[in-house]
């Protein structure tokens, strides 16, 4: 998909330098992929942060055997 947008030139140059990407497109695609992965990771942690198991030590030992 082609889009036209305004991006801070200094930010883009720094991203190119730091990532050693071969193109601006590569930097933007990598950034978007990382952003989505971060959002998914945060949702996963949030969803399972309150996940509780009602296992006793006896139950756990039985399951491990």
C-alpha cells in the first residue's frame, strides 16, 4: 500500500543508523511489526496477570509425576 505522510526526518535518520536498515521502508515496516508485537505482549501479560491456579502442592507433585 502506498501512503504519503510526514515523519520527523531526524527520527528517521536515527532509526536508519541504529537499525542498519537498508531503506526507509524497512525501518517503517520493522517499527510497525515491533509496535504490534509489543501491544500483543502487553495484552497477553495483562490477560494472564490475574490468572490464578488453585493447585495445592500435592496436586502439583501429582501432575509432575
